[in-house]
């Protein structure tokens, strides 16, 4: 989805509002994942299965065109990406604790993958929340 396409569908004010809601939610969950003492590693498999589930449901709904399925996918997607944000932030924290200040090809690749994971969490959370809060033109 390109940004120009989003600006054609949704109003500018709803995009801005949704962006700030996403940024706040993302920030809180990333902070939670970083500071919590609870081990979130058990969330990983559950969230991955949920992500695969919403991908399959989205493909099925492409043909079914069910409004109810659309909204279920949207709300479940928000929950999944909120959880993935906390999980990925904690995973990055663990990698930093394990490898410290060591800089080599492996740690650079891990840092890149961690940043990419958080970026994708943010973008997908934004798109799911835009479905909910986005005012269409």
C-alpha cells in the first residue's frame, strides 16, 4: 500500500489522528516489552500463529467479501501487532544483553532484523487502526 493511495482514500485529519494513536500505542507497548520482567518469549509462537491466521483469513475474505470477517480480522490484527511490538522489543533487549557492545556482522544483521520487525509492527498496526479510525473521503 503506497502512501499516496492512503491519502486518496482517507481524510488527512483521520490519517494524522490514527498516526498519533498508533505512535502512542506502539511506544507504550515497546516500553512495556523493554521494561517488563515477565518473559514474553511464550507469546512469540501464539502471535505468529495468529499472524498466519489473519493472513489466511484475509485471503479467504478477499473472495467471500464478508463485512463481519473484515472487522474480526481488523480487531484481531490490532491485538496481534500490539503483542508483537512488546514481544519484538523484548527480543531486541535480550539480544543487546547477550551480545553487549560487540559489533560484528552477526550483531549488525540482528540489529537490522530487529529494526525491520518493529517497523513492520508499526506499519501493520497503523493500517489496522486506520481501518477502524480512518474517515473515508
